[in-house]
């Protein structure tokens, strides 16, 4: 049986998140951030969160908008770090 290399899965999930940022629903990007950070030390998750906020936040408003996706990506990566280091093999 053919198994995909782990880097191929990582690239596929990151591209799915990028598709979610540009054309798909918001939950696709959020799911990609969670999946990436659950398995890897995911710098891609931070980039997806930043790209989502830069794409969809208004440029000028009366109040400064809160970058929810970037802050959420930081929180998810921080939350999954002890779980990943304890239960998953280092890659």
C-alpha cells in the first residue's frame, strides 16, 4: 500500500488553508491551522492566520480591528505544544 510522505500531507493541508483564505469558507482555514499545529511546529499556521487577517480585516475603521485569526493561531500552537511533544514522535 502506498503511503504519502508526511511532508506531502503538510503541504496539502497548508494549501487547503490557503484556499480557505482566498476563496473558501473561514472554517477551512481554521481547520487547517488546528490540523497543522496538532501535528507539526507549524509556522504555516501563523502565516495562514496573518494572511487571513490582512485579507479580510478592514483597512480603515473607527476602532482598530482585532486580528482574531493571528491571535487564534498563536493560541492553538501554544496549546498543542505540550500535547505534541508528549504524544507524537519528533519529526
